[in-house]
C-alpha cells in the first residue's frame, strides 16, 4: 500500500483542483494542502505551479508522478497476486489492441494453452490509449500493442512487423486502376478506426509526412469495430486502410481487393510490453517466449 499523502497527490494531479480532491477523498481542503506540503518538504521538490487559475505540474512534479504511478501499479500487482495465490493456476490479465486481439491473439492463445492447458487467462481488447492507461494503473499485467507508445516507459519485445493496405470492394471501379497515388483516393469515402486507435495514429502520421490529413478524403466514417469496417467496405460504402493480417480471409475470398497504391510501404511493429522494473518480469518474459513463434 502506498502512503495516503501520495494518494492525495495522485488525485490532485487528476482533478487539478484542491477543492475537488478534498471532496473526492472526503477530507478538508487544508488537509490536501498539508499532504502536498509534506511531500514537497520530504523530497525537497516543488510539485505544482499556477498559470493564471490553472494548477499545473512542474517538470519535477511530472517525473515524481510517473514514479509514484509505477509504485502504485506494483503495489496493486502484489495485492492482486496475493489474492490470487489460492487459485490452482495464477490468472493472467492482459490486453491487446483490436487488430492484434481479433486477428493474431486466437493463434497466440492456442499456442500458449497447448503448453499450459491449466492456465486462467483474461484478455481485454481495446485501443492503444486505453490499454496503456490500464497498464499504468495496474489493471493489466502486460499488453500486445500495435500503436505508438514511449518505449522508455516499458520493457518491449517485438512480435512482428505488419503491413498496412488500402482495400476496397470489388464493386468499386477504383480497384481496377493501377499505380494509384494517394491523391487519387481522396474522392473516396474513408472508413477508419476511432481516435485513440494505434492503427489510425500510424496512418495519420503517414499522411502528415506527405502534408495531408484525413480531411482530404471526401467523407470520413469513424468506426470502432474492425469487422464492421470490413463489412461496410465489402458493401462499397467506402475504402479503408487496415493491417493486411486483418483482411487475409476476405482477400482470399475476393470479398475485398488490395488497391495498387504507389509508395504504399507502410508497416508497423506489433509489440509485447510491460512496465519497467516489474517484479514479475521473469514471468512475463516466460509467457512471451512461449508464444513468440505463434
């Protein structure tokens, strides 16, 4: 368990308000101030500044917060594992981004269970942003991530490199054209993942490097489910950019067509990650070693 004053600090970082923090923690506002002053005195640092009426963390305060969040996560992991110690097999709680979760993890899980049939597994499928937040809060032990993240904060193990492709319905006349430029696609409706999605972030960065954005497309449909995106593209409601591994079956069955786009050499890492300095690092690495050749 972490010190109650550190919990006050974490809450104040979230609310940016002494009044709201006092209300949430059911303590007085002077008590919140005392907790913060105690921490600043104990560590000889300044945690917050005001810009106008807005409370912001100092640079040292942000570094301190990052360290305390790691400490809280480790504390929660220890508590959870102690609670689970009565199970015959320790449950593993982990996350996977949607492309990985839906199209890679079935084989990964089967590979693992073939060697560990007694295991208890719990997998959350969500976008990169949400999974990283859950990992930092100690709700997940490790994650399979496709999007951008700061590798300095995590132990990272490469799973694979996966290609992106533009796909359309075979009913769409654009599928018959070759040597397309990205500009040739702008008259199409683009069906794409929601904000916070790793694959969307990667694609938007690719566009940005070419001085474009998703606003260049005729219309933008944002869908948080890959299977719905594929169904809409198959029925010719637009085109999409998607990991090739997610549409292999549809391409094979000629339900979707990969567009011939010049200089379309976009690929990205699928990574296995967990928090640095985890006391369970050896267990997580053992899991990775068992599934890395799925």
